[in-house]
C-alpha cells in the first residue's frame, strides 16, 4: 500500500492502530514473505519492499536514489549467476543475495 520500502516498526505501528500486534509477529510474517519470494529486505535501509517480480525466483537489484529515496527493483539475471559461480570458486556457498546500487534516479539526475 505504501508504494515503496517500509520498516518493520512502521508496519507494527499501522497494525497497532487496527488491533494488537507485537514485534515478533511482524518479523515472523516478514520472514515468511521473504521465504515465499514476496518481499525483499533492503539491507542498507533496514526496510522491506514488496517484490516487483514475484512470479519467478531471482536475485533482486535495488536501485536506490540518494537524493529522493526512490527505490526501483531490477533482476540481476546473468550477473547473479556469475556472482554465485565466483563464490563457489572460493569455496563459499551463497544462500541468497540482494544487490543494492546507489545513485540518482532519472528525475534527480536531470
């Protein structure tokens, strides 16, 4: 409903207006949604975002505008596959990856 990333405690505040909610409930629900591929955690923002490409499994790339805070989601595709292969070459088994790219959106860059 918010149209962008949201922090867990903002969700908690919204749910408390509708009734009783506690932090563990929010975090369990967000973890479940992550496991289902319906939301991603944007680590640098400590926020969650609904998946824009939920119909297929993928590695998300978040394009984050440092000026206005806008966030767009892209699919890593071939670059994610190469990253996982590079990890295996150094004997590291990656379970998941979320890539964040910071810069300026088209509006702010203009």
